[in-house]
C-alpha cells in the first residue's frame, strides 16, 4: 500500500465505524438467531466434559461474580442487556468448540498474555472450557506424541475446529526459515494443511495478522500474516502485541453465540473490539483537547498525565479497545502507564509507528480558520477525524509553546531583577 494512501485510510477509515444504533427489529431478529444457534449447540454432545459452573466454583468464583462478568462482557461485545442470558449460555457451551492452536514465527507472547495472571480469571477458565485439542506451549506431550495428537484432532474434528494461529509465516526461499516436526514440514505447509479442514481461522497477535516484528524491514524471512497466505477460508484477525486475551475470548464467544464470524473491518478485525481509535477513549484526551502535552520524559507534564502525542503516541491512528478493556486483569494499559501507543494493532506497525516522535509526513498544516475555529471543532466532537486533531495539536501547541516561553522569559526577567 502506498504510504500516503495508508495514512489517508487511517484518517478516514469509514469501514471501521461501529454501528451501535441498529434498532429494535435488528436486535429482535439477532436474538432469535442466537437462541436457535445455542439450542442447536446444547443438543450436541460436549467435546470436553468440563462444566463451567463447576470450574467457577472450584476456582472460588460465585454465581454473582460470573453474572457481573456476563453483564460487562455483553456490553463489551456491543450487545444490549437483553442478550445477557444468551452470553451466559454461550460461555457454558464453549465446551462444544474444538480448537487447535498453532505457533509459527513468534515469541508465544499471546499465549503468555493469556496465562500470566496472579490467579485464574474467568477468561482463563473459559480457555480450559474450550476444547483445546492442541497447543504446543501448553500441552504435556512433545515430539512424536504431540504430532500424533495434532493429526488425530485434525482428523476427528475435520471441518469443525477453529484454528488459532499465533506467529507470522516465513515465506522467503520456499519457507525454509520455519520448519516443524520430524518431517521438516515448512510453516507454510503446516498452516495450509491445517487450514484446509478448519471451520474458521483466528489469527492472534500482530505477527499472525500482519507479519508483526518478524516482518519489520528488511524482513529477511519474508514474514507475512495468515491472511496473505491462506485464501478462501473465513479469517478473523485479532492483532496487537500481544493480542488482549479479552478480545480473543470475546471473539470466540461471539462465534459460539452467533454461529458465524462477527462483523469485521477491511483488515478482518472484529469491529466490536477494533471499531474505535485508542485516541477516542483515551483518559489523556482532555489534555490533548486542551493542548497540554508531555514535552520530555519525566517532566512535570508527564507527572501530571498530560497527552503523549508529542512523545510519539500513535493513538490517533490506531484502532483497538485498550483504553476500555486494558491489560493484566484491567489493571492498566500502556498509555495509562505513561508511554505512548505504538500502533501495535495496525499493519507494519514496527516500521511505521514504533518510534518516539509524531509521524513526520502526516501532512500537518495549520488550520485555515485559525486556532479558535479548530478548538470549536473539537468541541463539536469532530475529533473522530484524527487528522483534524493533529492539525489542531500543531496549531494549539504552537500557541502554548509561545505562552510558556514568554512565562519562562518573565521568570528569567524576575530572577535578573
Ligand atoms: S495522542 Fe495518545 S496520549 Fe494523547 S489523547 Fe490521543 S491516545 Fe491519548
Ligand atoms: S496502547 Fe497501542 S501499542 Fe499499546 S497495546 Fe494498545 S494498541 Fe498496542
């Protein structure tokens, strides 16, 4: 994609818009469809004989805590509260879903994000409920035994399993940079073979979705995301570095609930999770609007949680729900902890966004109507258009810069006297 075109797309990105106002008739029809799907699933035999309620009880979760989680998850999935009983049912029926999870060119960070908790949480218990037939990092068998388990699962659940892929696909020199198993099968062959009989593929993390860090220039292994290699299969992309476990569980839950893949944007990301920019929900946004920016790491503005745009935050160009769902059991998220967003849920993020300065070629121009008119535009909520925000940022901070400079000059003057 041409660089300029890429930036233009980020600034317009109509395909990413979330329609949250679909009307009663739409939700009534959807409710009926989901109910029918869940009834069908309930009649089917569980793939794994684990009962969610039993598991919750064993791990010390009360029914009340579970219902609170259901309520929050329903809202997170952008469904009305009437869907709560269906979401609870879908969680209970996740044991009907066979899943094969493979790792290609990766650091296993997405798996790690799932399992690194102080204690089990509901998402992690749901990972136990899903019939996870194969997962190289988590499973006990290794070597030939692991290969046999994979082949058996793929054969037994032919056409029914969800294939979760973590890691990029090295495609240079016929894929020799990544091989697996005794046969020396390349990652391309491994992925292609398992994709053939999968019901759907979920690519998790930036490597599996867009090539990630292995695809950074000069990309010696020819790393690509799954969607660039596999054609003709339903693919859902859950990018980020790592993908948020909540987004993985939420997407699987929607697949169980609706019996189909959720609504996706043009980069195959579920709109419920990637329909908004980081900037749209950032807790530092009021400072952006007021033209208050951190100018240097550790300065007083940083200590007061001012906006990180001038320190290179790419929140205005990045679609993800981090400010809402956060990481590590919702304790915090990167911008909350004091570092700008590096756009890890966007294609080619390592080369395009992962540096600590604002994008130089974003075509920033001073607004024609002057600063005041841009401030009004912010007030009207036009800031969904990040381009307008950046234009205003440039102009507003120029004024602020001048003001603070003159204050400093005044102080200097006072000292001299
Ligand atoms: S530029 Fe970054 S820190 Fe500033 S409001 Fe937007 S997302 Fe938040
Ligand atoms: S804040 Fe930005 S860089 Fe950080 S995890 Fe979210 S999308 Fe990725």
